């Protein structure tokens, strides 16, 4: 994460300094396009990696309140027939 932050800081400095380097207009435009594509690809790869890490870390909340389906016995299942109504 530290290297990604430094990369984006360096690219930001590069974009801020580039107009003062007096490149010809065509060269400057090409460098801006290459820099923009590099930023886009790096951000995409970084966010994809981060999303996969976050997806792996998600744990269900309140697991103890969820009934375990594998250990339920047929005798413990409540049906509508076993409920009597008081008239």
C-alpha cells in the first residue's frame, strides 16, 4: 500500500511539473496520454486486488443465531399441524 501511495504521489508530481519542462506540444500530449493510461491501469488493478481482499475477509454476522441445518432432527421441526388454536 505504501508503494502504491508513493507511485500516485510521483505521478502527481510528474503531471504538475510536465508543463514547465517545455516539451513540444505533440510530445507533451503523448506523455499526458501515456500517464493517464498508466494511472487508469494501476488504479484498476489496485482496486481489483483490494476488492478481492475485502471479499475474502467478509464474515457473516450473528452466526450463533442462524440455525444449523445439518443437525436439525425431524422431531424438532415445528409444523402447522402441531399448533393448536384456542377457541
